[in-house]
C-alpha cells in the first residue's frame, strides 16, 4: 500500500473489482452495483483509509451533496431553530449542511458579506442554497449559479423561490390581542427600518394601532435593551412595549428590571417568533409564534424541488403569556 493517501485504483485492486465498479460503489451512480461487490469495495476503502475527493466529485457531477444555509447572527436562536429544520430534511436526503453566517445586521456591510459568501459557495457547487436572513427593501438578491436551486425565507426577493411568512398578519393579530387586554399606550421597538421583516411587522401592528410609538434600533438583544433604556430615560412610560423579535424583547425586559420596573406587572412586554427560550424567561413572554423548524424544512424542500409549487405564506399565531396580563 502506498505511503501517500490511498487512491481509488488501490481500493479497486484491494477489493478485486474494476476501477469503474469501485467508483460507482463509492461515488454513487445511476447504474447499481451488486450488493456483494458494494460491500467489498466499502470494506476495502475503510481498511485502506480511502476518502473520496468531494471537490472532484462536485466538478464531475456539476453539483455536490452539500446544502448551503446562509443565516444572519448565528447566536440568535431564531436562526438555530430554522437550521434544525434544514438539517432534518438534508439528513433525510443524505445531504450535508454547511452554515455561513453574515453576522449581526450592519447595513451594507452585511449585504456585502452575503454577496461574498454566495460567490464563495459557488465554487462548492452546492446542491441547494437557503437564505434565512431578512432582505433589505429595494435591494436585489442574486445567487450566482444557483437561482434555480435556491430558496429565500420571508419576502423581499422577487424572482426567487420563497417561503413566505405572514409577518404583517401576525403583528396585526398581536395588536388586536393587546388591545383586547386593555393596552392602549404601546411602544414598538423595531429593528432597522430598511429590513423587509421589520417593515412588515411594524406596518402590520400599526394597521391596527396606528398611534403606537416606533423606535428603530439594532435587530438584537442589545438593540432592544438600548431602545428601552432610551425610552425610559426620555420620560416615556408606555403601558406595553412590542419588540419585533423575541431577542429584542428579552433585552427590553432586562432594561426594565435595571430601572426598577417589573416586566409584565408594571409594563407589558411582547415579542415575535416564539423562540423556545421565551417560555422559560420570567415572566413568560407573550409572542407571535412561527413554526421556525418547519419553515427551515420547507425552504430546503422548496430549493430542491424540480418545480416550485404554489404556496401560501406560513401563518403566525399569537400566544399570550404572563408578560402581558389583562389590565
């Protein structure tokens, strides 16, 4: 056996089969290999320590067994939940998921990082690409060489396969629920206004409660904390705050406590996404629930489909908890 990495030819010789048979057994082929021969080839490959050249396979096939998932802030549980759904479908199909994060939203710098990531991914010839980060209003989303095997979560990418999410309807439903609970003076802690997700959630909420105050900040836990701190420092004392993401709401709750104000008891707090964490914070957070793992699964299935089916937007559901007691 060679001192260098074993070759496919050495595996074939060790198994006593032709090079073509060894290739089909290890790399996959439309032509089936006799199970006994397949077992011999796999045993020889394991014994010799042979690993297929994935890049070479991708070049030969024009694609690979890799699925590329591009997310925003990898620390955000929202993206982790979506990733779990993507991984589930990939595993069912014998595919491997690579995750690229563009980082916390930072305007054009984030858009540039996404473009660079997509260009780099092109060299890997991914089987499919899923974009999970919020789109920037008016900005074109271009996926080099993969537009027919790509899917975007949320709106804002015309011409690409999209798993729509009813952000606007969910926010409107929350506004109606909060109003029914007796809240009238409500402040909205919103992320950057150029993000389509933020716009949809703010517009949906204000379609029901047009007088709600809106404060734009970073789309993060620290952004929610900072916006809440600034509101209180300016003398505002709303009956309730709606943060357009759960992580922002958690930041707002921390700021309230630091100011000696009890979330829920003194000022109501609501979020959006219903990440698992919000059921365990105190008080449990009212939120607009999205089936995040199912959304990730649907996005990969859509990206892999030969033809994109017509699909309605994923519905959102309001879940009232202790952070917004009846007034």
